[in-house]
């Protein structure tokens, strides 16, 4: 393997969403995704994972972004009477969808909207806190911990901000892993990095959480196991890592964390081999 991915793969979002939904008893689902590469990769895996886990897909819609209306698709969704609507669309499209949805759907109708990490503060601003209330989001990222909190505080101090820029945590892990692989190889080359990434990231070895700590151990002749900020950073045969997903819900204009989920190795390897 020459490609290694520290950020959790899109291939896992669908299976994780499917399992969480079925754990809540949502057995009939609709797929509603924008016609983008990111969205379709999640839709493709949900289409396999949700029925495999016991759910029934009662509607599957790929929509063009930023259209003036989606009433035809929403009416078909209402007719299908799902328990949950899995979705990923851009903020502008979401604003149109939710405005029309609440104009069309009776207030007594209880259908859960469950989105990907596109359900974020930008989504809430565009849709509006009232219309976004109760929407669920599945996002990738580190679980809350003392280590992550300390890292955030240092990030805020260095960057003079109170917002962690998207994917910064993954960049931190990626740089540590590449630097430690170079240290283990003893030279800088693609071959040396690829040959040593699993050596410094996967068990067995002394647990380390930073480059200085890991480099010191390697120079002392020890094997190391880098424990990432975003995940344990243990690479599978496909060059992917297994890490936590967070389920959050829009409550009064904010995303509130509900639960942290950790996919299983078997799930990663199964969905990494799905055909395009």
C-alpha cells in the first residue's frame, strides 16, 4: 500500500449512519443526496449497509444542487412515510429543502432528518435555527478527552482563535506519523515512509503521542506505537484507520454532542472493497 489515510474514510459514514438509525428503531429510510462526489460516496454505501443491517430503503433521490424548488421530491418522500431521511446537501440547497419541507409536512409528522458532517454551523445559519432544530449530524473527529482539550487550548493560543480549522487535528496526526516514519527509516524517501508507517503506528511498541516522544524512543532502540489525537492510528491492510464518529443534534442553534461511535475493523475492511 502506497496510500495511507489518517482521516476517516467516507466509505464508513454510510454504515455507521445505518447502524445508529436502526439502533433507534428507524427501519424505513429515504436517501436524499446532492449530485456531488462526496455525497454520492456516502449514498452508495448507505444503499448497501442499511438493507444489510435490516433496514428498508423506501426512496433514493440524487438531486442537483441549488435548484429553486424540491417540492416534487419532498412530496414523494412524504408519500413513502419513512422513519428517517439520510441526507447530504450544500447549505443553500438545505435552506430550500427545509423551508419547503416545513411548508408541506404536517406538524404531527415525525420523520428524523439525519445528515453527514455537512450539518454544521453553516447549515444552521442557512436553514435557520428553528427549521434545523432536531436534525442529526454524523461527523468525524476525536472524542472528547483531556488530551484533546489540552491540544485545542494550545491550538487557540498559537493561532489566536477560538475555532479549530477543519481537519487540523488530522493534519497534526499526519505530520507526526510521516515524521516518525522518516525517523524510523533513517532517510527521506517514499519507500522509507511507506515501509515504516505501520511500524511506528501499529502495535506492538511503546505508546507515544508526539514526535519528540516517539523519536526519543526510536533513537533508544525501542519500537513505538503512535497513538493519534484523532484515532489510535492503527492502519488496516487498506491503509485506512479506525476512529470515532460523533452523533450530534441541532438544539437551539447549536450542535450538541449525543454519542461517540467507534466502527469495527470488519466494517472498515468490508466497505473498503466495495466497487465504485
